[in-house]
């Protein structure tokens, strides 16, 4: 496939003809024609970013003409978005569970459905989390573990991530969010970099869970712009999940919770893995689209007979 034709975006020499209102309408139509999701919202987010203002300000200044430099910056964002670069990478981050996480192409973009994983873990961590030790495997940007550390300031959160690039991004996010020594990231493979004797009240993970053969069919934004290591879950998508359940079941404190984000249709297989590892599964949690998205299971409570 050749390069797309140049965008017929407004010429800088005639900026007065391009008000915010007119530019938004043109760009939303352009994105819709290219089949992008949420074309109007995307146009607003990118224009607000190019102008360094809020989306509300766009509406308050609807008739303001854009200057040449502003048009140039916006034109570049529109071109890259139309080529498939995710909006969150263009604006440099995304809000997740009430906090801003900076992201770029080195790291998986936090998703709204992963907030359900955080919520499931929070419900197992009463109060300020005093005395609790929490583990976030496959940490990526750190969004899961950092959100838990910020919501439960007395808990101690360990995080593990295999990609050194993602680790660098997560450390920047942790510093920006002021997580301090409540959150500790180790770069490595699942349980390998963790102290051998440690156990956790909560083990959370949003692992790679896309079956290898499905990856070529993913949206271009994901397939071509997010790290393959964040997606590829092996032939059936469960290669990393299987290891987390097997290796993690014995690393839960008595009555501890394991909570995993999974792909569509994977819940029955993961429930079976939980049971085989001696954990008691709960009913899966559905995402807003109705898919079973989060699976949880508990280890036996202290003193109970398994
Ligand atoms: C789907 S992303 C999730 C990132 C983040 N937790 C989130 O929810 O946005 C999966 C992450 O797991 C990491 N990963 C893959 N295999 C791993 C392994 N064996 N050990 C640790 N991390 C791994 C990837 O690099 C990627 O950052």
C-alpha cells in the first residue's frame, strides 16, 4: 500500500478562515471517513492538546481563528492519528483510575476495563491497606499497582515487569505520582526477581492474553503501535496466565486474592486453572460490553481445611 494522499488541511496562509468550530467539524468528518472510533471526541482531544487548552475551552472559544503554528501542529497530529498512531500516544498519556499516566510506544496504554481489576483488588484491601502486601505482575506503565498504592497508602506494593523499556516508563510515572517507597518495581520475569519467602494478600495481573494467531487481526493502533510483549499470550492466549496461577497460588497469604484480567471467552479455562491450583474462584466480573473480563480466586483462609 502506498502513502496516503496529503491531507487537504487548511493552509497556514489562510488561518483566519479556520476557526476552532470549523476545524473540529472538518477533522471529525475526516476521521469518520477513515473509519476511526469516536471521531469528534478524537478531534477535540487532539486540538485541545495542540493548543494546550482544555476541551471545554475549545467550546468557549469556538469562533477563535487558529494561528499558522497552531494549525501546523494540529495538522501533524491529525495525519499521525489517521495513520493509526493511538490518540494516547499523541497526547502523551491517559487518565486511569483518576491519575494521569504518561505513555509512549514503549509501553501498553492503560485501558478503562483494567480499572475493574483495580476495583476488585481494592475491595480486598480494607481501610488504608495497613499491613497488606500487594503484587502487580506484568506492570507495564505501573497503572494497576500505582493506583493501588495511591488508594491504599499504608499498603506495600511490589511490581514486576519484563520489558526494560516499560520499566523506565513506569518509574517515571511513579515519580510523577509521588508513590515514593510504597511502590517497588523489579524488572524481570514474573516471580523470578521477587524474594523467595514473600507472600502477598493480593496478587493482581493484567498479563498478555491475546492468542498469537489473533495478533495480525487486531486494530492497527494496537498491532503496529503497542509492544508485542504486552499482547502475545502464546498459542491459546493463556501461556502467561497459566504460569501466574501455577506459580502464584502458593505465594498468596491465607485468604489472599488473585485477580487477573483476561480476554473474551477465557474465563472458564482460567477458573479451571484456579481450581487445579487449589484456589476458590468467584464469579467473573463483566466489563461494560458484557464480557467476562476479570477473574478472581481466593486461597484457603488460615486454619481452614483444604
Ligand atoms: C497487557 S500489558 C499490561 C500492562 C499494565 N499492567 C496495564 O494494565 O496497562 C502486559 C505487560 O506484561 C509484560 N510482560 C509480558 N510477559 C511478562 C513476564 N513474563 N513477566 C513480567 N512482565 C511481563 C509486558 O511487557 C506488558 O508490559
